[in-house]
């Protein structure tokens, strides 16, 4: 497989953050290595410095066939420069399955020896493709973490805690189980198994994994189109019909709907909705209020984008369930 240039590798990093819903602001010239960025979403923001290399086979006859690695070359010095007040990411990119591997910067703070390389096992790379992330215990007790691009935001946010979590076998086991089935881990297990300093981050990681899993299923079911207007352009959210915090809300695909950013907001604010026959409604009471306040600009354009009925998934089990639709409409004050 052809090796990618630094600019191409960093492009994968930028795309991964953007696909995960993050803003990527350049603090270094595009393509310059290491790349420096300001990453923001909602009220979260952090600065990162990204070192990245191609992941290749270990090579040589004495190496195991399952040993892959990044080889640290071209630094221009023999140490990694840390991102002061931010996060330093050391990443590998495996083009074969399009997954990243992350290594713990804190363990490589000192001057590097001649021709250093960091290892990650083939099993972890392949398992990350199936399960979004996987851990690889290295002999040195360092944990390498392999993950799919959409997990990069959660990985960077919880960087230190995730790498530290492998320090005990109990924690490592919990993390491995969480990768296989995030919704199978209860909050109390995290409290019992994970040491206090890392508990919050592990809990956040579980939430992020569940959200990614839900969103991926919903967007695939709707073929990455807004159910209300049909737009694609990667402007979509996998939205919950019955909001997450409500009793009875679940992460089933049938409690989800793919909505573009505009229609997601309109749905959450009760400007539009749909009934169990999937007919779309506009909230005339609210429109009247907005009209009186002089805030109904472009209403005709808004109305003309709406389908009569939402576009539903081909797969029956994935279509919005009546109970979720009715309860959500009740909670949002609809009488239809
Ligand atoms: Zn839309």
C-alpha cells in the first residue's frame, strides 16, 4: 500500500474531526508537520499538536507477521515537542482499513533513541474497524489505542485517561468490553472498576461510543439523507425522537430519525413534527407568533422544502415507532 504524504495524513485527521461534528481551525500552515489545530464543538475547545506516520508492517524475518508499527522519522530533532496547555497526539494511520492508532506522548517525552518505532498489533487494528476502538497492550505496559476516524474527537478529549486506564487488568478488561458493546456497561461498573481520576473520562467515552453507534445506525438507515427535506452534504444528525433524558427513551434505531441541522433544530423547537402516519406538520400557532414579531422571513421557502411525509427507512424495524412519535409529540406540546 502506498505511503501517504504528511499533508494527506493530516487531511485524514482534519476530516475525522469534521465528520465527528467538530470545528477545525488551523494554527499551523495546512500540511505542515506536526499539525497544530484548535478543535471546538459546543462549549468544548482544545488545542492539539498532531504527529502522524503511516502504519506499516514491522518488516524483517524476526518480526511477527501481526506486528505493525510507526517509524519515527523526519522529526528534525530527536524529541517530540509538546503542545503547552494543550494535547500532543502521536498517531499512526493504517490505510488498509482506514483506522488510526494512538500512542501515549507522556511515555515518549525523553530524547528518542536511534530509529525509534512504536508498535500496534494487527488484531487491534482489525478489531477497531469492527468495534470503533480497540486496545493493544505493549510489552512496556504502554497501551496503544486503535480507533476508527469518527472516534478521534472522543479519543483526543479523553486522551490521558484512556491511555492510563490500561494500567490495571480490571480496567483494561472493562475498556475492552466497552469497545465490544458500549451499552452493555452499566454506570455502576465504571464506578466499581475504574479508579476515581479516570472515571469521568471513561464514562464520557462510553457516552461518546453510544452516541456514535446510534448516529451511525440512524444515518445508514436513512441513507444519509434528511427525512424531512432529502438534503445530504454531511449536514445530518442522527436525532432522537423521544429525547435521551426522557423515561422510555432508547437508543434503538426506531427512536431515531436523520435530520439536517436546520430541521433538527426546527423539530426540537416544535416548529415542525410528524405523526405516526409520518405526515409532516408545521406549527401554525408558532408561525403566527413569529409573524406578529416580524420573525417569519423566508417562511415560504422553508415550507416549500418540506416533504408531505417523512422519508422512512426501507427496513421496517428501523422506522420510527408509533409509541416514540406519540410520546415525543405530547411532550413537545403538539395536539394532532
Ligand atoms: Zn432537512
